[in-house]
C-alpha cells in the first residue's frame, strides 16, 4: 500500500501531501493584521463549561475543554481556515486504491510535555480510545467504521476501515482525536504535544497554562500564558471584556453586539460558518411520531422575524437541515420552509393532533437568546393552533439532563469537519443514544449516508449528500430557523490572521493562533 497524491485525493480525502507542499504547515494568510510577537498573558472568557469537565480526550462536550485541550495537545490533522486540512502530528497521508485504508506518516522529533518522544504507538493507542464496547467517546459512532489501527512502519500508522471513506482524514482533526501518551490514563495531568503546559486546572472555574519552550510548531503559541475564566452570565462576560479583565470572549449577545462594535478598544469578529440554532423534537415521543406534526412545527415558525428580532440580523435563514453553505455539499435546491400557520393547522388536523400542546425546554446555555426565541416561537405557533409551553431550565446540567431527554428542547450545532461527520454524529442510526438528539432512524437515510462516504466520484457523492439533506428536511425532528454567525469580541490589542469558521474564536484555537500586537 503506497501513499499517492492526485487531485482527487487532495479534494476528496484532503490529502496532506499536496496541502503541505502548497500551503506549508506554518504558512500565514497574506492579510494577517500584523507580524505576530511573543509574550503576555491571554485571558479568555468562556461561557460553556461544567464542574464535571475532564481532560479525557473521549469526553469533550464543553467549550472550556475544547480550548484547553487544543492548548495542551495536538491531533494528527488540523482544520485550518476555510476548511482546509493542514498537517499536524501527521506530516502526510493517503489512501489505498479503494479508500478503505488510510496511511499516516507521523512527525518525528516531537516530544510530549513530560519529555517522552512521540511514537507511532502513541497514535495507535490514542485512536483506539474511541473504539470498542467500553469507549465513552463522543466520536464512537464515527469510529465504528474502523476495523484496525496498526503501526505498519517506523513512524507510520495505517487505519483500516470496513469500507471506502473519502473524507476519513478530516475525522482525525476533531477535538476527541487528540494524541496522548500510550497507556497513560491520567488524562487530567494534561500531558500533550501542544504549545502550552498545564499549570492550574479547576473545572468550572478556570485554568492556567504556560508556554511550552519546546513546542515543535514554528510561528504558533505566541502567549507566555493563557488563562481561561468560566463566566456563564453574558452580561458579566461582556463587562469583563469592557473593563479589561479579559481579552476576548465568544458567544457575544446579538443585542449588545452593535454597542461593542462601536466601542473604542473593542473589536467585534463576525464569522459566517456552520452554526445553527433551533429546537429538536424527539421523534419517538408520542407528540412527534407523526411526520405531519413535525412538518407543522417547522411551518409554525417565522424565520424572518426570528432572524431580525432574536439574532439581530447576525446570520441568515436556515431550512431545517444541518449543512450550511460552509459545507462543500450544501443542498441549495431544497424548497424553503416558510411560515404558514394555515398549512400547519391543516397538517395537525390531518394527523389528528388539533389543539397540540408542546412543552419546549430551553436554557441560555445552548445559545444566548434561546429563551426569547422560544417565546417568540410560541407566539407565532399560536396562530396555527399550537400551544407551546416554554419551560426555562438551569444552564448547569442542561446538556446532560435536558438535551435529548425531553420531547422538545433548544439545541445548537456549530457543525463538524465535513458532511459525513455531521450527519453520522447527529442523524445516523449508530449515534442513537449519543449525539442523535432526536432519535431519528430513517432507513433510506442510513443507506444513503453509507453510500455517500464510500463514493469516489465527486458528482455522485454530492447527489447522495443532497439526498441525505432532503430526507432530514422532510422527515427529521429538527426545527432550524437560522444560521447564526459566530460573534466573538476581543480587545483591540489582539492580533490574528484569517479566522476559521468551524467553531467560534478561530476554531477554538485562538490560544495557539492569536497574539498581542506590539
């Protein structure tokens, strides 16, 4: 089995050989604000966290952990701005002839923060954390297709799949796929190959890391130290930025965004990406077993009013499926679901659900303004004869106690590295009981998804992913009225290059990519 580079492998598999040669690992965008400089303590306000947070790579549900993990550790592959895959601990990769196996060349000369050299065995052990019946990994559904992970040469690892997968390398850029020392399960020590070394770690409160003097990446990890501060309240977080207690924050409130934008010393960063806000219906619940009821709920929301009043215009209209224009295979042909209370009422009558009453569970944790959006939705749905009872839940424990466990609830998805990852994690049969929040199980969808990831022909793959989106649009339990722009705010002392659009705050890698201006 040999590595090869062709235009097809670069496009379909995002092969790193062509990317590395074209971009260079340390390449910076030509329009970066200024020349990066080293020094200073970067203080970041984080809204999404839990006192139960852990540095176990298998479990990364909150933004606090995502930022801290990327400060301490690396993946084989990095998702760069514009969705381009960049070599990280793998220097290059490529598939066999039918894309049922992928070979990764592992970077030499890298050491963990405890001084241990990185080996191919570390990579195998780390990837296997997400496999098998005992794994608690959030990436378990994606790794079910992996038949074997093995060292096949010095500093070379081969991943064998149960079938072709053109986009598999992108999966290894996900936050769960961090590389840690083999056989070391003391994850909370934070041992990694990243740009910083853990000094203080208080889940639900704060963390402090110090610059790794032996970091292998040139032109990265510019700060002397980084502090993460857990600040759930949006007003407290905004005040902390305004008063100089923190240097940056994500999830800016759309109401205060224009004020921040006009404020001296503050920069607002607006990024169009893969983020959607909405509400999910559990399709196994008696309320939502009927497809006509689910469609009625989709037609009972006025998307334009939601975008204007809740999102403040910082976004665009979505269409009850999870793949935005930021994805290569976004389906632009779907008819737009529009506000139609009369049609919604007729569908409920057809389903024998006239006078439907729906408890809608929300908190501000999924997205700022979720409660207001739910209340506005209730007003709009009332014109279709639907009574929505908005139930405000505490932020603490929302993901574990409410999300996926109530008939209908607020949800937020920032997207995933590619179509296969997003659709597999949230809508596939393999992910029921995990990230499949609505417990949707559509046989045609599952078969089409497998066919799409296995398809070598790009045109045919696009058609298959379009069909997947169509099935979600017409049948699944998602009410997604808007694509929400990422809204970050920083002190004007912060410099950065091109901003990634896969997560807020530069793909959650601002700690490694940003710097203080001179």
